[in-house]
C-alpha cells in the first residue's frame, strides 16, 4: 500500500536500530508438550481462520521457551465432522479443542466434545446457543454484529432494508435479533434461504429496499448476488461476517465489485494485523485473530491446571479470564510470560489479538468486546475501514512488571516508547512493524509504552528503580525530546536511540532523523500531474 511504502524508511531504521544495538542468546524447550486439538477447515468457503497463523503462533511461542505446544489437526473441510470430533475428543492427551467453524457444525460437535469432559473453544461460531460451561467462544455473538451493522447503516442514512438469512442457526439467530437492532430502519421484508433464491430475488425487487442485508455463508452469498443481478435489483448488498472469504471473490469475479459487508477484526491497538502482514504478506483472514486467542486460552488454561489440578477445566478457564494483575498481550513473548506467571501463582489480566479477553457470566456468549471492520470489494480485493469496537474502551499496552522472571533472563531488554498506542496507521504502527521484524529475527525482550506513560517512565528513570532494566530505549517523536535527554543524563549505563529529536551530545544517546525530501518531491510531482493544467 502507499501508506506502507511511505513508512518503509522508518520501519527499516527501527529494525536496524534494534538489530545492531543488542546481542542475542538461545532458549530451552521443555520436552513435555501441551497437545491442543484443532477442529477447523483448511480449505473451502468457511476456511477463514488461518491454520498457518495458528501454526506460526505455536512455533513462535515454542521458540520463546517453556512447555512445547503441539497442535493436533482434524481437517473439517473433508470427511464427517462428528467423526473428526470423536477422534480428537477420544484422545487422553487432549483436553482442549479449538473449533468448530460454523454454528451448524456446533450442533453436532458440542455434545461429543463436552460430553467427554473436554473444553471446546470456537473462534467463529456467532449464533447464540445453549450449551454447557465447557463451550466457550472468542468471537462476540450475533447480537453485537447486528448492533454494529444497523448502527453503521443508520449513520449512512439508510431507511429501508430487506433481510435474507441462511436456513441454519446462524441465520435464524440474526433474524430473531434484527427487529430490535434495526431501531429506526424499516425492515421491508425477510426471507430464509429455504426456498428458491430466484424467488427471493423477485421478492426483494418488489420491496425495493436501499440495502439487502444477507446473513449467509459464502456459497449462498454468491448465489444471492447472481440472482439479484439477474432480477435487476438496484439495492446494495451488505453481507455478514462469514462472507469475508476468498471464495466470494473467486466465484463472483467482477460482479463482486461494490459488495459490502461487516466482519470481525483484530484489535488495532494490539498490532496483530501488522505482525500477520509481516509474516504472511497479507491481511489476516476474518477469524484469524479469534483463532489465535482460542490458542491463548487453551495454553493459559493448561498452565492453570498444572497448579490447580483439582479444578475443572471450565473453572480454570474462568479463572484465567478473570485476572486482575499485570496486563499481558497477545504476542508470543507476552503469551509465554503470561503462562509462566500463571504457573507461578500470579493472576495476569490477559489481552488477545482480538481485544480484551474478558467474558460475562455465561461463557458461551463470547467476550464482552469485539472489533468489527466494514469492508467493500474494490479492484477484486476486500478493502477494510478502520476497525471499531462493539462498545467503548480505552486501549492499553501490556504492563511493564513481569514477575516471576523479572531480572532473571539473560536476553537483552528493549523498551519502545510510541507517540500513541498502536492502531494509529502512522508512526506508532510503523515503529511496531520494525520492532516486530527485529524480534522475529533475533532474541530479545521488548516492552512497549506510549506518551501517556510519561509519568511512569519519569519515575522509573529518575529513581532508577527498575523491575527489569532496559539495555536499549527507543523513543519516537519530537514530543519526547526533553524527556529523553533527562532520562539519558540520569542513566548513562543505558543506551538511548531517539527518532526525530536532536543530538544530545551524550555518549549513550543517538538521534535518527528521517529525510523526507524525496518523498515530498514525489508527492508534489503527483499532485501536479493530476491537475487540470498539468
């Protein structure tokens, strides 16, 4: 993207700073593995969880040390879903299974898995369901999605919609929720895909809505889009979260242009989407962040079981998500630290790739907050807007204090101080991209701060009261100029790299300035080239 290209010098500089400034060491691996079942599809219309992302996460956590994580897959894109579930649930060495993908599959899978006393954590089943306390999900239920969709359409001035739902629990649940969520938008008509799609398309033409909301799976979305075009409908098509799938683009081709939808998204303040792009060269699929968080919950629950074996699995997971201690993030370093803290008796507050992992009393209703992104098909790809939370929250970075390992590690420690929390699509995100690249390539411990943490940082550097002393501190932005100078003077044994500040003439500080002349010149040429006069 043009944004990424414009920030490449900053990303490269940050990577080089970290790489050149630290030394590295290896880590050990515990031979006793944590085995976690994965009951998700590797291909097909609903394969939007990124099994590659899960494999990367497990491997990255294994490289951090601690107990090895081993994922045991059953590919639900082929074969019988019940047989796959029985195979995983019947293993004595697997207590937790990630999956299934759809609400229809859950009907068959849940009794098998929870009936064996195993935990089932789905990253993408959004329909409300009445199941045991052994079923959890890392995605919000459809009531949140309905609220966000209708809120967006109200803001856009939409007055009339037609609603089409798949003949499955997923569609039935949304149809039940829609009348209350619509509030101010008239539902001109509803239709379930238990009758011919051409007949439904003709009904929609008669209703003449502004928008057709379709709560369906990708296969049904393709058929509905083709039927609406054939019937001559002028209404825009707005699809639900399950439809952000390559299957839609591959099967509709140019006809997909302009189709819009809503899907779950990572919490932008976590940096997960940036990390995913760095690893795989593309944006994360719709449910990749939620699948990652299901893995985190499985690892943390296993850690809790090690110190509280008398607890039920459900009770251990409930304990995990009710933490009130140091905040820990989603990334491999933070995840391994969180698991280590749990094994040591600490009770961290955990945050996942999709946002805070806090749950209501009923585990099956999903997390309290989720992020959604509105997308549009443009130029044959999904173009997403900025993710928005289902309810208000203030983003926070992971906490500084790390007990029990504080001061015990032999890896270098790097502190990054951003001008804002991640998710700004600007300097903070670019800085994190460089930091992530460096940490993927080398072994060091990172801690992150923002401008809002200045009082904490001032107190730490002025008193030199370090829980975990940094070897390198990177501060980004002119607003840190005076603060960084004071910190560097008071801490001559710590190296400071500053971005866009000034040369302090100190042996332990170095400023890096970006040179924007070339990009500014090109921007001027581009602007001149698109004027009427040239």
